[in-house]
């Protein structure tokens, strides 16, 4: 069910400061993001790569002209499931002033609709274990914690040919 007064649109480069501010506005995001003006150049480089990739959608939720939410939707082809496509939802953030008002639900439901429109057979996401309320939120939307996700963070020295971004 759409959230009254909220519109979704593809992010623009001039939205980037507001997006990074949202990503940094929680305890986990504050540890890994750098919201400062001017923004580190790595954010613009990532935005440009996302914006030029037909299988990436960086989407913002707006109340009027104000950005109140963001998510990144990635479409992935797989050999499994008979060569089916999946959608990956990541980087979901809602402004603290808009939390618990239906914006997040509406935004994730919008993303699920986009996945259906692109012919995906599955939508998946990860949520940090330090965010139990987010896990309950996704479960209420029908997501099931069916797999255990693992991550390996690579240091700048391990990522051959890539300098540290932030």
C-alpha cells in the first residue's frame, strides 16, 4: 500500500549528499560512511557506476522535494533456478523523522513490484544482525531468514589495484 505523500524516483547526482547523510544517520552507518561536504570523490564514482548500469537502480523516496528514504536495487542473472533473475535490495535507509510512518514498507513494496516487472523470481536482501527491528520489519513483509549470510571485508591492500575509497 503506497504511503500518502511519498513519491519514488531514480536518484540524481545532486541527491548524493542527502543520500550519504541518510546512510550515515544510524549507529552502524556512522561507522562506515563519511558525510562531509564536499563528499569524498568515491561516492560520486560509485554513483556514476550505478547510474550507468542497467541492472542497478538507486532510488529515493521523496516527500515533496525532500529526500526521506533511499535504497539500491540490483538485478542479478543466475544459472540456478533455470537461469532465473533475482533482485537484491540493499542500502535501505529512511530518515529518522519518517521512521514508523510507512515509508520503509512502501519503499520495499515498490522495490518488490520493480522486481516483478523485471521478471525476477526472487527478491533477497541482507540485514545486519545488530538491527533486530529491521529483521522483524522484513519478516513482516514476508521475507524469510532461510540462509546464513557471510561476508569477508577486504582491506585496501587486499583489493588489488584499488585504493582505499574513504
